[in-house]
């Protein structure tokens, strides 16, 4: 494993264990002094918290945020099965 892979694993663990995020579904890729976050979260606040956790753990990294907000809620209308 390279140093970048170890750092990415450490950041993934921080996102999973931090009570602000408890996020397992976000991908973390480290390239040099940049970290790319990608995946889906339920709200914009969660996306902001992801960046905050990364900055707390590795303030020297520049965060590139490709996380999409995909709201989760009750389905609207009826679903017809055929």
C-alpha cells in the first residue's frame, strides 16, 4: 500500500466514525495534496460536514467535492405494478 492509500483509508475511517457524518458510502481518493470525495448523501448539511471532518483530520489537503445531494423521502403518488 502507498502512503496515499493509507491516508485515504484513514480519512474513510474518520468519515465513518465521526458522529457528524457516520458516512460509509462516500468514496475517498487521495492524489498528492488533494482529496476527492465522491458519492451521494441525503442533504447539503451532510456534504458540508464531510469536508469539515476531512479538514479536521488532514488540514493540509485540498478537498475536491464531487458529492451529490440525493434527498431521501417518502415516495410520492402510487406505484403501479404490471
